[in-house]
C-alpha cells in the first residue's frame, strides 16, 4: 500500500496544496521554502501532535481561525489489509474498506488525536479502537530529519522503525535457520516438558512458595513458575552497533556524519534484503531530509539507486534535497516536486521533464555552464512569464534553438519584483559569451521602478543597440493575455484594478499562486495565433532570442 495523493491546508507555510505522488519522490527548492514543512505535515498525519505539542503554532501564519487539514489517499488498500498481523484489526479494516482498493484518511487540528476514513468519497465509521487498527494497517512512517541522531532512530528497540526493519530481516533469517529451530526445540525440552528436571525444580519451588503464601491467603491452591519461550524482540534487547574506522567504538560515539551515514546504510542493507526476499516485514514510507548530507556525489548516486530499488517493491520513498545528483538522472516511477515560497506561502508542483534543466540550473547556483551551454538565454521578471513561455515553446516552437529562460525574481520572499532582480541575474551573464546575445523581457515599469529601469538602460546601451531589451505594454503580463472568457478564471486578461485588489485580510485577491496557476492554464490553452498577436512583445523577444542564438 502506497500514498497516491497528498492534500494539505494551513500547516505552517502550506496554506493550500494538493498533488499526486509516485513510488520515488524528490522534493527540491531553496532554503526556507517549506520542504521540511511538507515532511512535518506528513509526520503530523501519522503521529499527531506528540507530547506537549501546540497545534496553534503549526497553523498557517499562526492564525487560530485556520484549520489544519492533512489528507492522504492510499492505493493498494487490499494488499495493505492482507499484510496486517492482528486478526481483529484486520477484520475491522476489511469491513470498512468493503472491497475498495483506494482509501483516504484525514487528520485535522480540531480533532488532532483522531483520523477519519473515507471510501469512495463517503466517510466510514469503523467503530471504537479504530486508530489502533489504523496504525496496524498503514505503512510504517520513517522520517529521518537533519536534526536526528543515531541513538534516537537507529538504536534497536521493538518500537523504532530501524528496529522493526532489523527485526523483520533477522526474523526471516532465523525462522528458516536449522540451528535456531534446534534452539527453540531444546528450549521447549528444558522448560516446558513435564519430565524435564528444570521444570520439576520450578514446580517444587512453586509448591514451597504456595505453603508460605496460603498462611496469609488460605484460598491459595497453587503457585506455578513458568519460563515462556523467548520472543525474537527479547533476544535483541541488548542489540548494539559498533564501528571500527581505525578506532572501534559504539556507533553513538561517532560523529554526526558517521551516524547519519549509518542510518542510511541500514536502510540500504534493508533494501538489499527486501529485493531478495519479497514482502519481508512491514511496508515502510521513508521520508529523508537532505539525504545528500555528508555524501560524495558518487555516494549520492549510489544511495539514490538503492532507495529507488526499495521503492519499486512495497515501500515508498520521499527525499528532500539540494543536490542536482538526485534530480539529474531519470528513473521509472520518479516524480520531482518543486517547492517554492512566495509571500510566505509554500507552493508544491509536480514538474515536467522540460522543467528539469531549470531546476538543475538553480541547484547548481545559476552559472550558464551548468546547463552545458544552451543556445541562448531569455531573462524574464517572474514566475508567470516562466510558466507561460515554457509551455508555449513546448507546444509551438520545439524545433527552434534551445534557450534557457531564467526567472529574475531572485529572493523568492521579496514582496515586489524590481529592476534590482533583473540586474542581479544579468550581472554574471553580461561577462559571458552571451553578452551580445541574451534577451531581457521586462514588465512596463511602475512609477516606483521607472528610474531604476532608465538607469539600467543607460548603464547597458548595447542592449538597446542590439534590440536585446523588450518591454511589455503593461505592468503585469496578466494584462497582456488574450481577452478570453474562461469558466475557471472568468477571463484570462486581468485589469490593473483586479491585480491590485486586496481582501479584508490585506492579502491580494489575485496573489502569486493564482497568477502562476493562470499562467499555466493560459500557456496550455492559448493558440499560436493568440500568442503571436496578443502577446506580441513576448513573441518578438523569443524571435530575437532564437535569432541571436549560437
């Protein structure tokens, strides 16, 4: 059983997001954009608040009126139910599923200790003790954050995820081992057989104790001492790990890098075992924050290979990363989730193959050489232009020279795009082989930015001479869209008044997220004639970019 869809509302910076996932999911984005918030929202779904948790601190902008919702859809529910160990819990879940293979569970801040179940869009009431049954039904959630140390995660106990993994692996090995079977048989012979001398001695001790006890409690008729066969968890109560890297010490005494690498190595060993022994132990959901920490790029690629193999079985993997190594290679059933924050609100989108070079470009710091020298660059002001133009190029101009579109919004948290962002992106490119070739597409400057734009023009006269600078007729590209009625967005084209409007809370009615969604919609539905007519400046900028391309 695996996650197929995630929906989150009002959790930290995640105001509202919903997206589909696959077996192997890679989340990428800048620092402080909300990647960890996503993982912690999933942790809230699985574990609730925990001790001394304050749900108000988790709410979007800490507004007490905001209701947190984390909703997760699972596929393969019938297989998940078939793997349950507790018979009573299994019956309860199977009855609730009623044959369905897809199920949705939801946890909210108004009822953080309980989760609701939905089958076919209808809430199901499984009865008392449901949350216990649910924990037996769902995959085991394993979250390895950058803050965790070995002794809090990887040290063996029967309740920790690493312990459960080791238990599952070693139990499967021991149950098929002849020496272990002989040990169990010998134990029964020594402690359970009525003719065993040890059992006779235990019975004799019990009788003596009974004589003394019945003096105080006359109704006592029997005292019996028994030794139960040791379960596997008991055999490993003193389980520990030592590492010899020149000096042999316990794992807890090693440095942070070694401890984190050990946790990941245990997961890799578990993956190897799962590959050779189908469905050994419980299914896992691995959420790994910054999996590349302390790892050489070659080791990063090896880790990705192992985790991907693990995800192709019954387990599922989610990775937060800043590493281009995790993003660059294509794998089956892999999704790349781009995480961005604008005006304090995190957005999560499943990216396309066309967008991958842009992600790698940002991860590697924005150097043109990181993209293996595209034919040319087009610098635009923000996300709307990027979303629109990338889709238009894919649909209508795939045969043109390959160009790289760079968003100049720079600091993703800045409240208003200005010419300063353009200058920041332009500066390194102006010293490259693209100096006389790159194209810049600007919004019509506002009164506040007009002086800055003029200064930029004066400082770079060659841009004007070569027709490398193109400026829209309006302050926002949304005002340049075709005048196209739309049931979803009323009309593609927006007025300045609509874009400037704010609600009762002081937030823009058409905010960055809605602009981005609109840009995607327009880019996916606009005709080539509409683009070349209504968005003529954009088309001219692309034409010039292709003309000057290498």
